[in-house]
C-alpha cells in the first residue's frame, strides 16, 4: 500500500524513532509499504518516520533506472564506521522541490537487521553511502536541510515560506 509521505515542516519529521524490538507481520507489511511508497514517489530511499511511523527502519535502492531493483532494507541501522568526505547535491521526498549540496562521509559501514531479523553489515560508498546517512538522519529527526550552513538554511526557509504563501494566494 502506498503511504502518504510527510513533508516539511511537519513536526513528526523531527521526532526520534524507537528501535524495532520484534520483527512481526506488521513490520513486514510496513517494509513492503515503504518500498512501494519509495518506488512510487520515485525516490532512492525512505525512512519510516517519513510516513509517520517512528520505528528505526529504512529502505534504499540506488540502482539505475535500466537495472533491476536492488532493494536494501535496514532495521535498526547504525553507522559503525565512516571515512572520507563527499559534497554532493541531495534532495528529499519530505522536502519536495528543493535540493542542496550537503557534506557527508564518502564511505560508511552500517550494521543492522534484514527483514528476516538476521544481523547484516553493509559497506557503502558514493550514492549508497550518502543515502544511508540521509535515511539514518531521518530516524534521529534530522533533515538534510539541517546540515546546511545558517545562511543557506535561512535562504531555504525564506524560499519555502514564499512558495507556501504563493500556494495560499498571499502576496
């Protein structure tokens, strides 16, 4: 089932998520819904808080459009090692119509559980490393715009307010 993606400035996006303690049928269904929602959007990643569920679950697929899907499901993901630096443009399904360059680690090692409850380690570089960091931030109530410099964040907020006013018909 495709779920509604919460968008900035919804306060639910700023809440920290709780660890998953039991992987049951409802968690399995949530994972399926998250993947379906992400692919429908379309996006390369989605964290459970983005659909209003405060559980530590992310889905990611950075495969190219002409490649078969390569879905990663990480439950209770934790970055255990990070190195290097990347400065790439990011966007977010919860911040539609806006993108900005964000400083991240170039490679990460993430540990968590797969949907069967097995411990898993993912070694990620480039776009996958950025996606893991971006989605794990969501689990802690952090949006990519929170990583911007104060000046860029202020410009984003002004642009956002102006767009919201225009949408309502304010002048």
